């Protein structure tokens, strides 16, 4: 299972790897993970701050993205507004 620091590092890595020249926004990662919450970016913030533990499936999905998997709806969620 990923730690909060690893989630934050993954946001940075993926944002630069995917050509954004910045970290992914928490809301972008939350939407890419299809988090079922009114504000999916809040869940990502909570993982990073240690307020809640990341789920196994979310952790595995982030690891898969770091290994090169690109979600088919990635471009739809990049550039999503801040929460």
C-alpha cells in the first residue's frame, strides 16, 4: 500500500511524465481513479496528509500508471478545475 508521501510523489511524476510540466492536481488524480465522492481531490489530500489510508485498488492503479498504464479517460480529466 502506498504512503501519503508516495501518492504526492506519484502526482508529481505523472504530471511531468504526461507533459503537463507540473504535478497532477489532487482533483485530477481523484477523477482518474474514479473516486466516488463529491470532491475526489479531498480524498487525495487526506491520503497525502495521513488523515486516511489509501485503498488497495487505488494504490494499485497509481502504481500501474507509474509503470506506464494510461487510463483511457486521462485527457478528459487533465486540467480539471481546482476544488
